[in-house]
């Protein structure tokens, strides 16, 4: 009976001499099917091509192995994984708190933050906080949430309708744009601003050079010598 006694199971594929089977289904360096060959023959071909014999499908019968540069393969795989993590979009939920009788100026400020969050591709949790007698007027909070949802409907939608949660009323807005799209647009806008700044800098430098040339004093003409008297 097999028993696991601890230790980690390696996720690395078996390569070269670590492969312990009598024969393998071999795939060439360019992906061509070589066919089923003895393991010794596959290792011989790997040495001939100066490549590694890598087991890519261990559960197949016989196992599938490919001739490749394993070091290069691992490096490229790590770079792809790193790039994927870099571009991975994480869903973020921002929160904005309002009072039922919020001042118009404060409302515009809060709405501006909600607009910014939605443009960034983030969800926004809107919380209406009731205090004292305001708790007996939940319709004030409901109307405020409806107003806010209407004001930002071009950027987001009501993902979770307003509902009472103790002394608070909560609504969640979701962005129309995906996080990845918002990130891509932000990178494009940043690149455009950088190019514009570089263009303005070059134009300023050219103008300064033109002004320097214009301000340079003209060379004084050498007076003609008077003819000598006879």
C-alpha cells in the first residue's frame, strides 16, 4: 500500500535522465510528430540537437516528450506569468458615505469622487447614514440614492438596489467599463500627456534658439579704405 510520508510534490516536469520509461511519444523542436521511439533514442536526439528531453504529458501512454531548450522555456514562462499578473485587474469596492440632508456643495464633491471611481472601473458602495429623527424618514435616503444613480448613469449602473442596513441605507454602483479597459485607457492617456509635454518642451527649446539668433548683434561692416593721395 502506498503511503505519503510528507514533503512537497514537485510541479516541475521530468527532463532527460529523470524520465524513467522504456519508450516515449516524441515531439520535435518545431512541434513535428516524430512518433513512438525508445527512451535511449530520444535522449540521443536531444544530445544531437543540444536540447533537453522534456516530459510534457506524463499521464499519456506512452508519455509525450518534447525536444526543447528547457532553460529558455522556463524563463519565457516566468515572463508571461509576470506580465499576466501585471495586467490582472483586481475588483475594488470603494465606499462613499452621505447624510440624508447633505449640502449641495458637499453632494457635488461626493458625486465627483463617485464619478472618478467609476471611470477607474471600480465599484462604489454608497452609504446613507441616518442619525436621530432621520431614521424615521428612510425615503430621504432612498431619493438621494436614486438621484445619485441617475446623475452617474452614463458611467455606472445600480448593481445592488438600496436596502436598509440598521441605521444606514446601502446601494452598490457598478462601472460600465471593465477594470482592464479603464486601466488601458489610463495608460493611453498617460502616454498621450507625456508625448504632449515632450512636444511642448521641444517647441520651447526651438523658440529659445530662434530668439537667441534674432538677438545676436549683426557684424559691423569694415569701412572701406580711402584711396591714398597721389
